[in-house]
């Protein structure tokens, strides 16, 4: 396990809030030189703590604003690789989580509307050894990153909008932003 100190954790929080933040901005925030911040970020990448940088997408604006989680149950002899393959072939599937116990997998899905969701679920039910499904619609969500950035004061971005809860508000439902 790599040796990570408080400054490294602060840098990670800053990058999670805005992966395009410059070394200069981060240096000001943590009280180090730009070169020292670059060395730390490079080290965090080299040891595998930082595995990449991504973009956050507003799926509502792309017309894919409905998200759901579907539990999948399979025949007892189904290998995990088949479980993943069943769901990974559908472009609507954002993530597949194989889990211990009942159900066998939890699938995160994004769709345009409820009819689209029904077609996706029907396709999953027809695939392979699926013996049952249960689907949960996401009403709202927040992530630890949203909350930490808002509470720490490190984030310089506005609070989440739309169906995302703002920090300090009660949250019903749940999920992770893709």
C-alpha cells in the first residue's frame, strides 16, 4: 500500500472535484510549489492510486435521463463471465456488479424513457440463464465526491442540479453517478 499523506488526500479531493484543475491552482490550495504538486500527482499515478481522468456527463441533456438498477438472478451453474457478458452487450448498461448472495448481479442502466427501459429489461430476461429480475428506478442520487467537495470547500464547482440532491438536503433513493 502506497504511503499517502494529508496533502496527497487533499490533492486527490481537488482532482476528483475537477480533473482539469491545473498544478498551479492545486499548489495554491495546498501551499506547495507547482513542481512539488506535479511530483506528487505523478507519484500517485505511478503507484496506481490515480488510474485515469474522466469527464462527468449530464445524461439528461443527451436524452438518457432515466436511470435504474436491475437485479438479475441466474441459474445456479452460470459462470460469472456469462453474467457480465449478458449485460455488457447492451449499450444502455453503464455498469455490472456481480454480488454474493441473492441477486447474482446488479446492473446500472440508463435509458431515454420507460418504454425503452421495458425493452432493455425484456432483452435481459431473454438472455442466457436469467431466471428473474427486479428493477428499481433512481429518483435522485449523490456521490461521496459531491458531498466531500462541497463540505471541504475544495470544490469550485456549483452544487449538483437536476435530480441530484444538494449537500445538506435529505436524499431518498440512491445511486452512483456514472
